[in-house]
C-alpha cells in the first residue's frame, strides 16, 4: 500500500492528509505541530525511533524546493513499513536503527511558499497578491512564473 504520492505537485493539505494516514497506519510514528506559518498553517515534525542519537532532516525551506517534502514523506513511509515488516532499508536494519537513533523530520518548513508555487494558494488571496507585489519589486530574482505581471 502506498500512502505518499510521488507523481503530483505536493502541497500542505496533501502532506497533512498523508501524515494523518501514516499515523493511523503506523501508531508508533510520533507527529507534532511545532509552530505556525505566516498564514497560520501548522508546521509538523515526525519522530521515528527512540534511540539516544538524534538526527534532524528538513525540507521545503524555499518554496521552489517542494519536491524535497515528497522525498522525506516517502522516506517516512518506507521507514515505517520496513519497521513493521522487520526488514532493512538501504541496507540498514530498521529495527536496530529505531532503537539506536531518534530521527526528527520536518517535511515542510515553508508550507505557505510551497502552496504558492504549486498553485494551491488562492490567486486572489491577499497572501498571493502580496507575494506578487514583492516579486515585481525584484525582477532579477527567479520567482515562480505564476507571479509574473
């Protein structure tokens, strides 16, 4: 069963739906909101494992990097499936990794920007219009094409 789609433009709503389904499917997955975006969207962190070593991964810091969110979400899914199936992932025993390392994943640092570039932000919203005004002030910066005048 595949939960995280890898063939669509990702956005914050789809990520949240994936996190909910992943958490229902794999109850050992710890998901928490750790803050809010400028537009009030939750910023999530998923914790895999319970080991003393800690690692942190983040994605979509910049809005055009939305594909990195898909990558980390798919990793979460593959890790959880490997844990349940007592199998390895990329040559690592996930059971051993789970007990020796705590992996923290923030799959979408910038949900507002991701929604803007993937077309999920209403083009008539004040947030979209503000982004368009900013992009017009800096013509040398490669903003998404949907913000061009």
